[in-house]
C-alpha cells in the first residue's frame, strides 16, 4: 500500500512542470502566512476577496504568456494589446456603441494582432522578440490614436449610467455568490485553457514545438498553425484584461496595460513555465500570479516602498529561472549518461 502511494506520488511529480508548480504554491503559503503574522488584516475576508480580484489580471496575462513561452517564444505586445483593448472598448462606448458590439469589435482587433504575430513568427520565422516588439509599438500606437491621443471620457457619457454600471459590474465591481466576477471570469478562462493545454491534441503540439521544433515538424505538427494559436490565446487574454481595466476605471486609459508583458512573464516563470520552452503548467501560472499579487498586497500592508516590491519580484524571477536552468542541466546530463 505504501509502495503504491509512493509510486503515485512519484508519477504526480513526474508530470512535466508539476514540481515547479508545487514549489510556487508552497512559496505562496509561506508568503501569505508571513505577511499575515505581520499584519492580521491579511487574513480578513475582504482582503482575500480583493486579493483574488486583483490577482485575476495577472492570471489572465500569465495564461497568454505561458502559452507563448511553452513554444519557446515570447509576446512583448501583450501589454500594448491590453491598452488597445481598453481604449477601443472605452472609445466605442463613449460614442454610444452598445457594450456587446463594442466588445466584439475590440475582440476582432485584438485577435488580428495575434494573427499578425503568429504569421511573423511562425511563417516568416522572424525572431519573436523583434516581431512582437514591432507589434507592441503598433498596438500602443492604435491605443493612442483611437481617441485622438487622449484618454476617453467616462463610458457612461455615451451608453448611459445603467449600461455603464452593468458593464462595470460584469467585469469588475459585481459579485456572484459573494465572489467578484473578475475572479470568476479569470477562473473560467483558466479552466478552458488548462483543458486545451493538458487534454487536447493542440496542447500536445504546443509542448512538441517548444521541446524540439524540428522533431515536431517531422511528426507532422504545423509549427505555423500551432504558433498562431498560442498568439491568439495571448491576444484573447489581453482583450479580456483590457475590458477589466476599462471597467475598473470606467473609461479608457492610453497607458493601460503598460509593462504588463513583463508582469505576464514574471507570473509564468515564477510558476515554473520555462522561458526556454517545452515545460510548464497553467497550474503553475495560477500559483505564480497568486505569489505576485500576495507579495504586492503584503508589501503594501507593511508600507514597503514600491522599489522594494519590484526588487523582490525581480529576485524571485531570476531565482525561478536559475532553478529551471539547473533542472534542465541535470536532466540533460542524465539523458547523456543513458
């Protein structure tokens, strides 16, 4: 019986990226309890609900970036697409466009950026850093131009207070069964993309491309198609995050999503998604996003300077990447011996 349990445990931790994901959750528990001891307000129900809501945007952008990182690529345009989403939706609604129609138009625009990224990286073979750097500037430019280089007015000025309140309640201020809708939306999207990555052929192809692109080609995997799908996932997550920021502010802000691409990398890497490709679980991304937000929340509660917050995150990210490199190096040596 004990042997079976030990065997099951070994198989569990043998799942690609599971060990790193569990480490992120262990770190989350330690950080949360530590800050709770320093300030008991950390354990309050209101703070937990606010923490989950605030974490949602990091989880969403982390999901998008994780898909990209697993293929061995990166998406620097993610934060700019968040800003483009917030500004396009906000601008359309201030001009009286129905919120549903505004969201659909914004979704198409965001997905178009994903298609362009997929074409540049997957078909034209441009380095992902350069390709998405270009689309980052382009998407941010659209965010600036869509309303004439200024933030939008309050969305209620165009669609009316009732419609604006409904939009804001759906994406940010409202609750369902006592839980903020923002968190519920993020968890539904997390569940859908977790299933796609872990239980479908598309997910297997994503890991295959990230592990060995040449071997994936020989196995009949469409590298262009798979790469484009991951960039579409990233664009969709950026689109939803943009709507959340628009709902939170009640308007579109040209700087919305600024540096979010780096936050997304941090959430992914902290959760054990390898920036070298081929390894990682969205479960880890969930843990990474929670670690980021809990650390930010806790440091705010103890009145730590913003610089300390950024320094702490930076150290954790570097440490996480070092662990990944060490594990890969060890795995490579074992494979060579065999």
